[in-house]
RNA sequence: CGGGGAGUAGCGCAGCCUGGUAGCGCACGUGCUUUGGGUGCAUGGGGUCGCAGGUUCAAAUCCUGUCUCCCCGACCA
């Protein structure tokens, strides 16, 4: 469908709209001064301290308003890029019938990671760890002719994998939010085009999230071939070692007017032309060959795309009639992004001793407005006006109107990690000035209060 | 699933060895104080010591069992 690229820019998304403004005195934001003892890695600690999540049981979390807000933002960027690539959103259930998995043969194979449950009639059900069977069933039932092919479908849904050992907070939970897309094609060549679309969409998605993500050759599973890549985000605290030709870091991200119907192979070829491997697949000989071109870093896996041919379509009978009237088993691929895990990855990649440093695209609010002297008539008036103006201009603002001391407010705002802090205090106010701090760089500058709106619009 | 550690106030911890009915810091309430990087003083509230048995006149403390959480490893988005 050639329309797919054009639709996304003004895509209304009412159910995902987020409120623009919030007063801290009214916000449910339970921040912690001290580190909870159970949290080991920095993203877990900061998510707990910044009041984003609370643990319910091992690997299962509640999302508090601040955390949910970031989750929604990430989800929305993922959604926009999937839509742009021509992938269509649907929503499949979390609970699936066991029969579906018996058909594919995975019901017995999957093991204890699959949470199995029974309904009141004793019918075997399961909490989906993934959705290949479910989507295959849908396409099988609804598509009979090559004329309705190809199709790319995705959903963003909670999954459950009963990990033996959940850890690292949200990064390795049992319950997690995932975008999974599935492609259906008549032949391998067509399937490869779908794969390339997702490849490009992934590059764009991670870039928009403020991340350096690098595609790396991954295990090809049962099919073989070269259509399988993992996307690793570079972060010092990453779980796996990565070895990358350093020029990969400077490769160009496809722009937002990429034509997804054009031949994307050159982009994919470019991005896979230089050496990039996780430590598991690292080839020692490449190390010598690359010399000082080689970057040895650490990474977090945040996405995986792969082609698996007829692995599910065949056993489940998902066939379509081709031009000759023959029944053909569909060529399939699946494309995952760990949405909730991405929050952890972003924090791992972007924080300092003071707390989180949100990239602007996913920051819960753009501006933290700090009233240094709540209760002071002039400070209150100046802040109220700014707050209203920002609000009217659609600038997301969290207004710290509490009676805390200055130091407490600064530290708390640093912890939360909003990109900009606008500080109003009696001292600057006398001259009509505010202090603006860039959270990422730490730079502070004095700006006239009446110019703030222009700066942030 | 193998190996290790921990459950005492919302959070971080002490007390346990050598039983006598619970304490410190932060947070919270109140009053004063202070006000540009987590003020200071005073005062107050809050805990079936994970749970269940057992030993004992008496158990946070000793014994047995059990549940949960965390860490290392194997596995994974």
C-alpha cells in the first residue's frame, strides 16, 4: 500500500494523549532519597527512586504515573514508526488457548517459561509469551488469496515469561510490554522486503528514542539464511559485550521520508557491511583484522527481527492460493521490540550520579519549573504565569510548587531527569530573570522570564 | 535449576552469638527556625520482628518446617 508513508505525521492518537501540565504538590510521585536494597543496577535503582515503578512480585511491576508516562511515549514512537513502515496495528489477547500451541508443536516444547492456567471449565489456557500462533491463526482464517497479500501486522501487548530468575528490574522482568510484528508473504523475496522494512523502521525507532542501536547478525534459528538481526543499544552497563567497527556508529539514520516501497536493500547492506558482533558470536580473527578500527563496548538487546519461513504456517495450515491455484504455505517473519525494557536501556545509557537524564523525545515532561520560594507572592505569581503560558503553548511542564527547600527541589528534579529546569527565585526575579538548566550538560544560563516561552516553543 | 545471602516502622539498617517483650537514621505529623544544592531545634505517631509449629516461666533472639526477596551461574526481549 503506497499510502503508508504519508499517513503518520499528523496521526491523531486520542487514547494516547498525555496531559500537558502537572503540579508536583498534586502528583503521585513517591521519590526515594535512599537506594532500595533489592535494586542492583542503576536503571532499576533510578526507576524506583524516581517513583516510576514499584515491584509487585519478582519480575512483575506496577507502573506509577511517571513511569507509565515514559512507557506511553516510547510506545507511541514505536507505533508511529511501525505505521510509517506500513505495518498495521491490531491487538491480540494476553490469554491464549492451549490448542493453538499444540498445533504448532510448541505447547510441549516451550517448557516452564510458559505460564499455564486453566479456566473454570478445566480448559487449558496460557498467558502468551509471544504471539506467532495467535497471529497465524488469524491470518489463516481471514486470508485465502494471494490478492490479499502481503500483510504486516503488529501489536503492543503485555507478555509473560516465567523466567527462572528475573532480575535487573524492568530489564529482565517476567511480565513485560512488547511490540511484536509479523509479516506474511507469498515467497522468500517478498518476505525479505518485509524484513528490510522492519530493519529500517528499527533504525529510525531507536534513533528517535535517543539511542545508538546497532544491528548485529544473530542466530538464524531453524531456517538458516541471513535474515536475523539483533539490535543492541550501547550502554556502559550493558549485559553483553559487543565488538563493532567504529564507523558503524556514524552511519546515517534513514530520514522520515524514506519510501518504504522502494528498494531498501542498499540501506540494509550498508548497515550490515561492517563488522558487528556480540561477544557470543565474536570472531577473534576479526579482531586482529580490524585493529584500532574495532570498538569493544557493551550493549543491551532491545530488538530482534527474524525470518522463519513456514515454521508456523505449515503445521497450522496457513496457506493461500497463488496465481496458479496452488496452495502455498505463507512465508513469515517476526519482529520484536522490548518496549518496557527500553526504559531500562535508555536509563542505563543516559544517567549520571544525580539521576536520570531523559532524551527529550521520551521525557515525561519537557520542563521542570522550580519555584524556589513557594508562598512568596512574587515567586508564586511569576511561576503561575509561566506555568499557564507553557501549558497554553503545549509545553509539557511539571511545576514544583511544593514548600520544600531549594536543595531538595534541585536534587529531586535532577533525579527525575527532565531535560530542562526553569528556576524562579526571589534573587533573579528582582531583575526579571530565571535560571535555566540543561539537565544533560549541566549548563545554566540566566534568561529573561519574558523570553522563556519563545525559547521553549 | 545449582550455589550463596537476606526478611525487624514507608526506605536504609542495628539488636540475635550470651532469651527478659524493640531501637537508630531518613521519611511522616505538630510548633518554632531556616530559605539559591537534601536547614536546625523541640515534640509526636507508626512495628502481629515474613509465616507456622516447637523448646521455655519468658522467643526478634534457640530448634524445625515453610514462604518470599536479592546476588552469582545456566537461559532469555
